[in-house]
């Protein structure tokens, strides 16, 4: 082998890219040519320098969270807060889509059934009033649900279109309606001059009437939720205080936070629709903290946990939750 | 000697990774799980490849913050296009291909001239975490800085091939797939890149006698 050929092959020899035959020829030439042996030594020295190169870049836990957030941002349904999609989006994962779709279809069916039954009962009530006042106009095909309707003035004048159940497409249509209760006015329904006082009780026999939660019932639900959230945040704070040299385990707090987060969103919207400002404010303050805890990685660092705890302290969220619980208990 | 140990370690790690991959969490298994919606599987992919990817991208663009962003972009694109990978065993090559495109797009939106502006990256010059360094560390930092500067002076194709071969230890065939270059262009660019780096790093390359 000549030196020119050696020079053209030595780099590939170092890269391990030569056949065994060519590699052997390179080795033989080096052993007999000092100049080429020096060239080889220089290249080895180069590779040592390159192998020692330190870039001072590293993969941080925040990078994975950012990737995860961007992935879920792209694939989650519109309208769901981006940061809550970490586990919520799991519901929409391909393997769960059929099950989730089936569950959704069942819920829609139930909601629709309630709406139809409500509509039919309203219709029957109107027919009963028509029977009492003008028997000749009654549709003989319609059966009366009751024989002694209450003498509630104006019920026959209630336009069907204003029935909350017929219009209500929200998930609250599934709310329990065990017994007739005082109906609370709902903001989203338009005022109707022909509608009787909207606080009037429904017919006593209207057992299928949808009754939205009263303000008192909502407050009770919020109070219970706030209590659970306060316990969770205290537990989370104690995790940080009890940390040892290894990464603290916050898996329990993370799971609880995810459950409370979904409930928080629903309650906050309900509070807003009912004009319950104080509840809405405390739930709005709580929500980002629940999001942060819910989005902690499996192996959280002390720094990440400390950061959330600092935000909790700055917002004085635990005190706000305590105050809300106190006010709620005083009102009962 | 150090070079042999380092290269042997890298080769063994890659072999071990291949062996480990066949025993558990192989690339094909992970990809299948990701396709069925298993987020944990994608997190494993991220943990396995994020470090070499960010190193590669940093070598290409020269800025730490930008390298982090582009690494995230790489994995987001990988997730979205996971169904397009043809050979599951070549996951590393596929990821580097995406990283290469992401880095190239970033470079094209910036000035294509000498990277002297990026060489002033304070993240490179500062003492990491505020620690005081002994003389040995000062020398190493000087070499690191020189290497960083020298890389920046290579043109994009040479930098790409050099980084993939020398730093990422990819084979010629893998580099050809990642870059789309012919074998002859690849070898020529690599040879020229080494010559230029040698010239720029000459003060640090004197063979001790």
C-alpha cells in the first residue's frame, strides 16, 4: 500500500467502515511507515478531543411536559382547557374511543328520553285543562295522567317552547328529579310574558319534571368540593415538607387533583350561571393549582413541587378555601 | 486510549441498547403501543432519544434555548407522524431525520452566514450553575468553546455529516438515510469537515511526544 492510498483510507479505518482485508492492509502499512503512523496518531487525538466535547445542554422534565401538552393540544376536542387534557385526553385515546363513544350515546339517549317524557307530560297537563274547560275539543287519543289536576291558574297558557326541559340540552338534564321541588329560575331561559311566576311549583304529579339544583344544593356541592380540595392541598404541602433525598412521591395527590379538577370546572360553570360570585371566584383561584398538581410528572423534582407550593402560598389558596367552608357552614 | 475507551463505550452502549431492545421495550413494541394510544410508550421513546437528539440539534443551531424548542418540535412531529415510519427497527434514524429537518428549517429562517452571533451564546460562556472551576475545567471549557466555534464555521452540509458521524456515531448507511446524501457526497463532506475542524482546532490537537 502506498501512502496516498493509506491517507485516503485511514479515516474510514478509524470509522470501522473498511472490510477486514482493507483494514489489515492499512495496519500493515502503518507498522512500516512512521509518517503514516503519525497521521494515524493525530486522527486518534482528534477523536479523543471530540469524544470529550461537553455541550452543557440537557433534557429537563419541563421538556417532556411541553411535548405532552403540545400533543394533547393538537388531539383533544375543542373547548377543553389545554392543560387538563393530560388525563382527560386519555378518554379520547384511540383504545378508549369506542367505549367512550358508546357511553356518550347512552347519556344522550337518557337525556333525550327525559326531554320527551317531560314534553309529553306538559302536553297532557294542557289537555287536562282543556278537558275541564272545553270537553268537546279534547283529543280522545290522549290519556290524562291524573283525574284531579290542581287548580293552578294559567298552567294551560304555558307555551311548550318555554319548557326548560325541552330546551335544555345541557348535561344537567340528568339531574335527579325524585320529587317535585321548588323550581329555581335559570338565567339562560328567556322571559316569557305568558309564563306564570317561574318560582311556581310544578304539578304535584309531575314526577318526571326536571328540577335544576337549587342555589342551596349547589352551595352544598361546592362546599363539599372545597373541603376536599383543601384537604388535598394540605396533603400536597405536607409531601414537600416530608421529602427526603429521593424524588418525593406525589402520585396520590396527582390522582386526587385530576378527579377534583373535572368537578371544579363543572361547579365553577354552575356557580357562574347562578350568579354565585364568591363561589365562582374561589373555584377560579383553585383551578390552576389543581391543573399544576394534576400535570406533575411521575418523578417530580423537589423544585417542581416547591414551585407549586409557592404559588399556593402567594394566592393564599388554602386560607381562601377555609374561609369559604366557614361561610358555607354558617349559612346552613 | 481515551478515544478508544469512549468509542468502545458508545459502541457497547448501542449494542446493549439493541440487545435490551430485543428483550424488552423494543422500538417496534414501543411504536405499536404509541399507535394504540399509549402515552407512556411515547414517554419512553422520548427518554431514550431526547438526549442525543438535543445534542445533535444543538450542534446544528448553536443555541441552547433554541435547541430545546426544536427538540420538543421534533418529538411532537414524531408523535403526529408515528404512523408513517416504515421500518420500526430504524426508529433512531427516523427521529434523527425529523430532527435534521427541524434544524434545517430553523437555520433557513435565520441568517445563513457565519454563526459568530450564536457563538456569543452566554449559556456557553458562563460557568455552569455558578460553580468555580479548577484549572482543568477551565482548559476543558476553552476546548469546548473552540469546538463550538469551529462547528459553527462549517457549512450546513459538512456540519450535519460531521455531527452525525463523529458525535452521534451513526453509520455511513444511517447518515445516508437521515440526510438523503449519496455515499460519495457523504464521504467527501466528512473528509473535508474533518480537515477544516483539524485546521481550526490545531492548537488543541498537538500529539504529546
